[in-house]
C-alpha cells in the first residue's frame, strides 16, 4: 500500500509537462490516437500541457484533446509560425517568441517532466536537448519517449549502440525513459530518480 501511495503522490506532484510532437500526423491512425489519449490523460489529472502551440499535426490533435477535457494548456510558438496561421486558435494561453531556441527553452523551463510523441527533426531536437540538459544536471525531471507501436525502436537501438561504443554512459542511457504505451510510460516516470553521471569521468 505504501508503494502504491508513493507512486500516486509522485505523479500528482507533477503540475506541468512539456509535450513534444510532430507538426504532421504521420501516415498511420495510431499516432493520432496516442496524441488524443495522452492529451485526455494529462487533462484528467489536471496537469498543464506545455506544447509547441500549433494547430496542425499531432500538436493540434493533442491540444484538441486537452481542450475537450477542459484541461490547462499553454502554447509556445514563434512569431513566424503564428503569422502563417499555424497557432492553435483554441489555446488562450499562447506565448509568442522570436526564435526556435527561445521556444525550446520556454517549453521545458519549470516543467515537471517531458514526454515526446512521434515526430520528426523538431521533436528530436527538443527531446535530445532535454536529455543533454539532464546529463549536465541542468534538468532533473523525467524525460519520456512514447514509442507508439515501436516508432522509436531504431532510435533506442542507436542509444544502445552509443553505449556499446563508449560514447554514452549506461547510467545516462537510462535518462531516456521509453515505453510503447501511455500507462507504462507514466508509471516509469513516476518511479524516476535523477542519477546522471558526469560524462567526463
């Protein structure tokens, strides 16, 4: 009972989570389904979603799901993208910035965790910046990777290859928490303890 209470309390302490995801929906229905499920799950827990502010792709699907459940959500988007009418019109708390680097910084700043859905270059850029900050002890919250139907399996194999070839410490490899289902990912994030090793020793 004590262990269960600890798990519930651990995730209940999370007030906001940065969600990185694609500006496309992908070509399989389960990507959109996963974004919808994640948005609903976080909204029901009253966890604020911090996302890229877009109305297109999985970003739009995620935001629609959060808003449908009445959950809190904040978008962060550049003036350029907002000017192209890509900002989500239903998200009232929208922060406009000048550069993508500012956007990445604000997306993660002060959050209690990160979850990356399937995406492309932008999602990977954000995900690996979070992992780099974690390795440097500048971000000490759980960083989750939702590998929907094995989407990120090749990437996870590459991380293992980095360990095998001496470019990544095994303990720092564990900074990337991966699962192919939302319940399992959340459960792993609940148990997370930051234990990054100094990469230079």
